[in-house]
């Protein structure tokens, strides 16, 4: 048999063009797919998981030993002089624990001038304390004047914050955060109040949310959608659950004439919060701030012996930690 004739001429040129064109298209498609995957990649999620509680050396030691990396502190600025503040800062830094915020509850626009002034002084002292400790946030309520129109309350809050607080915030690099607690002097109880406040403050860098899904659940709001809509305003998170006692609701509703309790706070995993949904929103946004377990679960009380956590209170934190470990990635150095 003779050998096959060599392919030459226009046919060979055509085949080369087809091969090159096909290779070019495939290469371009691969590059485009890789670029799209890069754009769609979820940011690395590295939140700091911890607890909320009073400061004591023993409590800080427990937080560290339990494997937590964050803590919201309850501190009284009137009880800390400069020497005590410096010592406290050294202990926190040595522990490696991230202090995410300090609690500062109260009514910033109290209609009683004396009470309003007292709250202002407390808030300013707390902001200055956080500045000295290097803590980026204080958390509490927005303030409220019961019975007044929402617009009027918003205007009063903006006036007080702008005139009294923001110069101190800027000097100390500390934000004021609101949690959606509907049982206190607060209009920042959910999306309607948040939207009104953020619009009025024109995206000021000195305010934000201390997101607590438990308060939204007992108000029958959707914490996952609320987090999705306001995720860029979340700078601190409370990890607390709410259990709806449906056997009470079905008989008495949410305004029971016999004042029966129809909901209660629980540790994460023991209530109705969609933790997977919430953490998906935070993970997609790359949230890296503090997420602190707020243990107001009566099954793990009493909570303190002096300033130290009781064994039962620690047990609540531990069980919540075991649940959260299944959903929250560990933080590595």
C-alpha cells in the first residue's frame, strides 16, 4: 500500500484556522468563567465569636479558656480612674480578646431636662472610656419621646447626637450603635425606625446597628430580611434567641388579658431565629465584627456571683457555643 498523500494547500490552512479559532474561543470562555467566579466569590468570613457580660478577671479568663475571641463589656465609667483604665486595657490586650463594644442604655432625648442631661453625661463618659480602651462602639437605645410623632422624635435625636455626641465620637473614634429593643426608650426597633434615622443622619459614620435578631422575632419581624436590607450598617451583633410560646398565643394572643407571658429569651439554638439564614447574610457581606452571646435565658440563671459568672451561667454560654460552632467558622491567626 502506498503512503497517504500529504495535506497541503488551502485545506491545511483552513484546518489550522479552525483549530486556532476553536482554541481561542475556549480560552476566552475559560477566562470569562474564571473572572465571573472571582467576582461572585463570597468574601472570607471571619467573625469574632464571644459573650456579653460584666468585666472581671475571672470572666475574661473564662472567655479565653472557652475559645471565644470577643466580648461586649458592661463597664461603669464613674468607677474607673485613669490607672484602672490603663490596667484594664493591658489585661484585655494581653488576653487577645477583641472588645467589640460597651453597653450604654438610656434615653438620650428624655423630656425631663435633668434626666436628659444625666444621660448625656453618662454617654459622653462612656464614649471617652471606649476611646481610652480602644473599643470602637457603644451600644444601646436611640432615645424616644413617648406619644410624639416619629418625625419629631427623629429630629430631636439628630439634634442631640449632632451637637453633643458626634464631636466626642470623632475625637475618640467611637460609634453609637442601636439594638432593636422595643421595651425601652427606642425608635430604632426595626427597619421603619432605622430607615427614618439613617436618612435623617445622612449616612453619618458615627452611628450604626447592634443587630439582635431576638428582639425582631418577638416583634414578629423577619431578622434575616432586616439584616439583608441593613447589613452595611451592622457593626456589632448580639446572639440571643427568642422562643414563642405558641400554646399561649393560640389561646390568648399577643396582648393577653391575663398578662400571660407568650415569649421568652433563650440561648441561640433554643428559639425561633433562623441562624443559618442570618449567618448566610453576614457571611456574604464578609462581616468580621463581634458576635456576642447575650445570655438572658432563665434556664441558666442566676447569672452572677458578685461580678463573676456563675457555673450555671457559664453552662449556658458553653451550650450556645457548641451550637454556634456548627455554623460559625473558627477564627485562626
